[in-house]
C-alpha cells in the first residue's frame, strides 16, 4: 500500500503490517483514503479528531445557510371586510419581517360552486399588498378545497 504520513509527506509503498506498526508507534490511526487505486492509498491520522473537524465544518455550513420562513394567512371566500383587513395586517407584518406569506382561501360545501369568489379575493390581496409584496406563485385552479398563493417581500426587512 502507498502510505502518507501524519504530516502529509509520502512514505512510499510499504506492506500493511509495516504501515500498522508505524501508525501504532505514533499512537494514530491508519485510514484508507483511496481503495480503488492500485496500490491502495492509506494515511496515518487521528481519525477521531478528523471526524470532529468535519462535523464542526458541517455545523458551520448549516449555520451559514439561509432558510426562508413561510407564514400562512387563511381566509374564507365570504370574508367580512373588517376580518379581511385584519388578515391583511398580519400578512403585512410577516412581510415586514422578511418572511414569505402563503395566503390560503378555504372553501366549504356550497362555496365550492363559486371558486371565482376565491380568485377575486386573492386578486384583492395582491392589489392591497402590491407595494410590499410580489406574488411568487399564483393559483390557476383549485387544489382540493383550497386556493393557495405565495407572496414574498419586495425588499429586505429593515434592521
């Protein structure tokens, strides 16, 4: 096997038992790096420390990731004007925080006969929030008993 030392230098091609002896003398592990190459490549290293470093890097990478939070505002097609403006205020607050907002219109029984009421309500929401938000996904048809639209903030939140 081709052996690489703990400092990264090539130690050449050595038998397996010789490589194990060298690793034990240094109180380190013998790790197979490339099993498919001929001769196979092994490295002397502290494997526990190596795994710790890898997990630390992965944790840091996850911390740097930016996840989009989606808040939901649910309405009914025959919503009262006051209730509509209350829901709109909630949506504005979420958009101000930089979150995406999923606006869902829920239909029940006879309301299913007039889906155009739901489309009209979504159009009103888009019209009211055109300064703060941009529609990311506009529905073209009912999805079961719901109409769903996703809107995102136009500019990033302050602060």
